[in-house]
C-alpha cells in the first residue's frame, strides 16, 4: 500500500489539556480490547478526509497539501510514457504540416494550370475575358485632362506598368506624363524644319509611336520618313532609323522582343532589330499609303491599307501575306484584340471586327459615330482611332463627333453592342487601354492626325484619362472563342 494511505495526526492542544483524544485516532498507551485495531484502520482509511477535517483546524489546513501531493504522484509520467507522448505529438504535427503542404501544392497546381491554360488560349488567339458586362459609364467629373502640347495630339502609348503615358503631336514634341499626378516627367521639344543636323529629336509632325513590352525602348515615326529610338526611362535618344521613302505612319514592337515593325506611306513594311541597331528586311504588297500597323507576340503584323481598301496580315517568317476586304472607304486605324481577331475603323464611318481566318469582317457597324451635314447629303463621321483591351470583349472607337464610344464584342466576336459614350471635344486621334484595364486614354486635337481637312476651334489639344468603372461582380470569366 502506498504511503498516501498512512495518515499521521497530532494531538489537538486544545483538547490535550482536558485529557481528551482527537476524534478518530488512538493515543500511545491505549488498549484495543478487540485486537482488531489495524483492520478497522484499514476499513476507515477510505474516509480519512472527512474524518480528519471535521475536528481539527490544524489538520484541515494541512489536508489540501496532502491531496495535492497525492494528485502529483498519481499523474506523474514515467520517462517512457513521456517519450511516447512527445513522439505522438511530433507525429501529429508532421501529419498536419504534410496536409497543409499538400493543400498549398494543390492550390498552386490549380493556379499554374489555370495560368498555363490562359497562356495557351492567348497564343491560339482564343482567349476572351468577359469584362464589358461589368463596365459602367464614368462620371464626367472623374475624367482628367492633361495639357502640354501646342498642336493636335497624333499618337500616344502607355507604359506596361501603367504608370506613365508618352504623347506626341504635330508640334514635333514628345511628353512623358505621370498618370497618377498628371504632371510632366520629361519633355523632348520639337525642332524647326531645317535644323535636323543639330537638333536631337523630330522636326516634322510625329504620326506614330510604340513602346516595347518590357518598357525599355520607345520608338517614334514622323513625316520626314524617320524613326527615332529612345530610352523610355530617361528619354535619352539612342538611334535614328532611315530607309523609308515616305512618312512613317505605323510602328509596333513585337511582344516579348525588341523586333520593330514599321509602316509607311511608301506602301512598305520594314523590320528592324533595335538591340542590334539593324535593318532586317522590307515587305511589299499594299497599293496605297499604309495608315496603321499593330502586332502581338507572333512573328507577324497587321496593317491598314488606307485607300487600297485592304487589311493585311503579314507572316514574316513565311514571307507571305493574307488580304482582307470589307470597308468602303480609306481604312485609317487598326488594332489587334488577340492573335486571331482585330478591329478596324475607316472614313466611311464603319467599325469592323475581323478574324484572321475569314476574308470578310465577322461584324460591321456602319455609321458608328453618326453623321453630319445637311439632310440628304449627310456624311458619316470618320472613325479616326480604335483600341482594344487585349484578350477581352471590350473595344473603343473615336471620331470627331465629340465622343468616345465603348463597345462590347458579341460571342465569338460576332456582333458589336454599344455600351456607353464618353464626351470628348475634338478629333480623337489615338486611343489606348491600360494593360490593367483600369483606364482608357484618348489623344485629342483640333485636326485629324493625317491631314487638315477640318479644324475644330472649340476643341482643346490634350490627353483625356477616362476611368473604366466596374459594377461589383465575380472575378472575370474566361471563355474560348470557336
């Protein structure tokens, strides 16, 4: 029997003086007439707590200590039991960690699989994010205007990180803007005609510009048949490309590379390697001045052929081209939506959606911006610029009817549905969506970028930054265009 069951008690001094014993105990010298004292002590041991604590203050004070020591002895682990418990705990922790890692790995695998699927669809030209259904018109007070050019803005680009805007105008100048503050970061002034030998920059109207997908190089083209290459970060002049025999009207860097495509009024396409400061080759096919050019990651570009009425897809590696017909007038602007689809605008007032697999437009909206003139002899407003939010169902078009229109592409790009219009006074000569899809930038002037057929005196030469507001909704959906 353990020691916790042997109980020693003291005499209570209070009763000792009167010659009495403490209750439930025996004093030395007492006689047990039955001779069964030990057995009775054993039988009563299970009730010792109640018996001891009932009569003695001293014993009641010591009783909790006795119980505490008993509990400590009863729950004390042996070294083997402690090792076993810690081993079990360690195994449980390992199991939890492995389960957590498995969940994270599964989540990462799903993310990677989704990203890879999007990349595959993007390469195939079949990625179409459904964004247009969530867009709502911005409040006019939310539209900001940046002013700095003295003459009409002709072209602009947004840096890949959406932090800066580069704009160029007929005053031959280039301005770098901070999107958030609206302040000028850097200005490259234009020079006067005849100062080409000593002026670093353009001395003729700038018609087009583009920026590489890594934001390293900026390229600009002008009416003097020149292409200028700049370092986008510092606006430092790097190279000057010569070779075109007409005004340079379209420029585009191939996505993910520093290969540059240029289009000109001399009806040719040229390919350049900016890293090597080198000319690569020239492509011919258009029968009139080329007015616009665009490209994505594939080794090919698309062009608007002006008054020859054709859109062309140039397969650089195969040295071949595809020819498309659809507009009734001069095709003045073109933009790729993805690798397989594009949008164009013309001076017949129409906006067309195309697939590179079909010779005719998938969809055409005639008189997209309305008409002007007297009754019976109305003329459509020319579509002077188009833009597409890449790999989505959202496009925009501009004219000189005091508004920018935002459109929703139908399923599989068959059909165009107007979403809303944004009031803008003047010729909308350039439109660009930010890569994040958070805003749309419009370059506006008093004249058309390619000529001086009209002059809108009430218009202001400037840049409009239009926020693209969204309704609260689920994350963007993705679908495959057949």
